C-alpha cells in the first residue's frame, strides 16, 4: 500500500477526527505509548531505560510508554519538568498514572555514554529551536542510543531542517503516517530507522484531511506501467527522440537514448546537427541517428508521434532555445533537462509561457535555482520547492537530489528515497531523463512516468551497488523490470 505523507496540520486534523471514532484522544495516546514501548523493548531488551518527557502530548506518549515498560519488568527512569498549567487532560492523566517517580530534566545531563534513551520531549509540530535545558539535553543524543517519539526533538516535522539544537535518533516511532521530515534531509538522517506505529487512524481518515503526497513506491504507478503482449510491435511501443549535443558532446544524449530503449520505447532516435552524425552512428546500434540542418527541419518532427528528450549536453545556445520552444508549441510530451533548462536562466518567463502539463522538467538543485530563483530562495525543503514550481509553471517538476521530489500542477507529489548515494556520478541524470522519456513514449501519464522513472533509476543503482557509473544503469534495468513484472503478476 502506498504510504501517504502528511504535514503537521493534517496530522493534527487526523488525530481529532480519529479521536471521535475511537473514544477520545486518550485512547490514541495510550496506543501511541504502546507502540513506543514495543519498539523500546525490541531495541533495548536489557539495561536501564531513561525516558525524557516534554510538556505536551509527546510527553504524554512518553509517560504511557514508561508505565508499560515498567509493567513489563524494565528498569525505567523518567525525567520531566514541572507539570504545565495548560497540559491536556490526556497528557495529565498519562502523567498521573506513572508511579515510578519523576526526576528533574537536568538530572539526565549526567547520564553515562551509551545510555538507552527515549526522547519524548517534543513532536513534529515544534517550529522553534530548542532552548534552555532542552537544548542542553540534545547533546545527550551524541553519546546515547536514542529512540525518538514522532521525530527527534528539535526537528520540525514539515521541513526536516532543524533551526538550532536537536536530537539525533537511532530509531524513530511515528504514528499513522510519515511526515516530510522522515524522508527529507537532514531530517531523514537524524531520524534513523523510521517505524510506523498503528494507532487506529486508517487511510480513509488520512485521505479526508490531507493532500496527495506519497512516498514514491510501485503501488502508486505499477498498474499504469506499460507492458508488451503477444500482439505488440515496435511501433505500438512508442517512439522517442533525444537531441544530441555537438560531435564533442554526444555521450549524455546516448545515455538518455539507451535508457529510453531499455525501459521499453519501441523506436529511439538520436537527432543531431550534421557534424555529430558520424560519431553517433559508430557508437550506437539499435538506436537510429538522424541529423537536422535547422530548427525548421526539427519542427517537422513535431508533426509525428515522437516524444522528445532535450537538454543533456545540448548546449547553452540560441539553437537549443529555439528547439525547446518549437517542441513545446506542439503541446506534445517532452522531457526538458539540463541545458534546455539553463538556457532560459536569463528570462525563465520565456520558458514558462510555453509550458504545459505534458512537459516534465528534471532540474537538479543548481538548475532549479536558475529557472525558479524566487522559489529556490524561499522554499525550506525540496518538496515545498517542487510543489511550488509545478503550480507556478504548469509542468511536472522532478527536482533531483538525495530526496528527489516529483510534483504535478494538480497538487500530487511523491518523495523518492529509494536510491543510492552512488547516483552522484556524471551522467546519472541523463539516464533518468531517458527513462522518463521512454515511459512517456509508451503512453504513460507524465506524473506517473516521472515517479516510476525516479524509483526504477534508484532501484537500478541499489542493485548495482558500489562502483556504479552512469553507463551501468541501463544494463541493470532488465532486472528491475523483471522484479516489477513479478510483483504485478502476483498482485490480485
């Protein structure tokens, strides 16, 4: 099942709605504390457990967990401040049911290295830096093994970007749905392993209060992934064209073309200026090579049923700009990547006036900042940036990075963390552009094609492992596709 991602305000609304269905917020708090206790028992089967309880409902979860762990026979010590006057009834009750004594928070500062610690100070909704004793306690996480409740304290749930002192956890237990901080860096690294606890908030409740943001996974697009059957021929599998750079810069386009062919496009053609024809002809086999003399020649191609990838090493030239404009006016599917984006840096509005929802933009962070400078300067995380850019431009935006975010103008978005650090290598982005193009050529809807391509790109890298270079990725795709086909056939 696809995992929905919720923002803090959406989770609060889900809590309120679910509380009315299950018998109150106290029931949800008891269930949350039980999830934390179960994970703590698994992580820390022996030794003392130290629970830091904050002044709100996150602290209430901590008190429930402490009580349950003590009932199971664990040696539990609780640390908390004075009871706040505005403490919720549920958290007040959870605190009152704890019979093991409460130590002042300052006492936890003396815990030894390697202590087992449950961080139940603040949840995902904290939007200010940790202060006072809470900031001092954050240093504990550098010498303790920490299980965090919801998120590590000091890490905002909506952004994953701490504004000051913060905890670092080996494991985080969150409830019902992940928050952006669990997937976006640096939050993802600070959370450690993320365990999703079931407290009785089902998908129907989440869907009623949240947007359409999901962790990218095959469940989202596998049914739409194109597969040939016994009646399929190459023309029915779609036609993809990739624009090459000059003779000295053809490698990027060749990577994109090979990826498009591997992912299933029936006919792939490299389009080039005449000087690059011979270089391409002697370095390709199943991929065709066709030169064009001018943008007028190129515009003739918009009359056929090809999908286009343009940008990989295409050159920062007026010719590239004219080719992009010519294709976009045809309102046909296109992947606009690399140079085809940066060439509009001096006047991004010129590009935006041509865009439509059949265009997929695939910038990395630098290219994104060139064409969306205001959004890049204001956005606090790549999800926010991609969503804002898609809404503004009217195109699908695939913002590449350690947490790749894909957004559609209608509000759909995915966060892709199914990837490998070894993708930080020259040409990997060109392969990704080709994968998107190959899926578009087979008729896949642009947002689904972009999400599927990002996941398959990451899966290929994970399967290959250390030593990956871009040329390896297309050759691993058959294994990726075979596994997806097995999953598809196994689904009822």
